[in-house]
C-alpha cells in the first residue's frame, strides 16, 4: 500500500479524541448485575460482532467462532454450570459463547486452514502450500513449540479468541454498552451442552470464554490498577 493511500485513508477517517477513548475505558467495568429490562439495539449488536470479525489473529487464521445464545433453555442450563454468570444470566440482553479451534482443526493441511487460505484469502494451491509448509508449520513446530503436546495449538487459538473478546468489550464500551467476560463456568459441562443443544462438533471447536452484554443495574465501581511504572518500562 502506498504512503499516499495510507494518508488518504487516515485523513478521511474521524479520529476520536484521547479524552473520549479514555472516558470509555474508565467507564467500562465487568458488569456484575445487568438490567433485565434493557435490550441492545440490533444495530449496536451487529457492530459489536463486527469488532470480533475484524479482529487480528496470528497468521490470520481467525481461529474462533461466536455462538450467540438465544435459546432460553440453553441459557438456563449454562447458568447452572456457570457461577461466574450470576447477575448476567438471564438478566443480560445478549450472551455469547466464544469457541476456539481445536488442535485437530488447526492441523497443517487440514480442512479449516485450507478453507481460510484458499477459500477466504484466495490463495492458489502453490501459495497455500508455501504458507503452510514454509511459514506456519515451521513456526508452530520450531519457534513456538506448538506440537510438543496435543493441546498447544488449541491454547494458541484461545489466545486469538481473547483478542476478539477484548475488541468486542472495547467497542461496546465506546457505545455505552456494558459487558462482562466470563470464565467462571465448567468447560466440560458447557461443551456437552453445546454439543447437545447446538450440535457443536467438539473435535473442531471448544468453548473458551463467554461474554454477557447489556446495560448495568449497579453503580460504577472505582477501578484499581497497578501504576503504569509497574507495568511498562523502557529498555
Ligand atoms: C477472561 C476473563 C474472565 C472473567 N470471568 C469473570 C466471571 O466469570 N465472572 C465475573 O463476574 N467476572 C469475570 N471477569 C471480570 C474480572 O473479574 C474483571 O475484569 C476484573 O476484576 C477487573 O475489573 P473491571 O473489568 O471491572 O475493570 C473476567 C474477566 C476476564 C478478563
């Protein structure tokens, strides 16, 4: 991309002020109790999903899926396995289970990577083979040791899924919409529920984290964070 195009694209985009961004980040809190009377508009919810879809991922593999759960029986069943969902289920307006690809789904030359590279990115057979054999496979094997134990490719996929999670939470906050990420659930039980209710193929996708969205029914809490001096350093 030429410098001219870069500058042109930036010039035509409205840049938010630092104050607006900071105020949204300060306002965002993991909402413990949602207001069950308020619903997110379709337009805002589509925008939040788009924030996940446009998220970056290592090698561009997008190794996640979003299960937007609307079935009230399934929501109730998830609630029973999820201590971390108290005050969010059924109160939240929307509820998403984020799944990450399994190690089997991410096998080099497996169906999913072929779909991503040839189907989505439009690589021809030669470009596809080069990307897998000369870039992804050697990186995963030698640089990041992802074949050392069977779970490691899946754990790597989960890291990518959390980028989509974070982007959804930030975009929601920018729109004045509350969220709560949820890991307080039994993964094995939720996996079984998704298999049973949604036909999830657990050989390929497994739930890693959930997200409740809506509007808070609680006061703002003061934020506690380590000081910047403890977090970032110049070397
Ligand atoms: C990956 C992840 C999982 C979390 N799981 C839960 C959960 O199950 N239930 C809950 O109430 N809060 C959960 N939280 C919220 C955290 O407790 C919260 O982000 C943290 O205390 C900081 O507070 P803040 O988000 O309000 O700034 C989770 C947060 C993250 C990032």
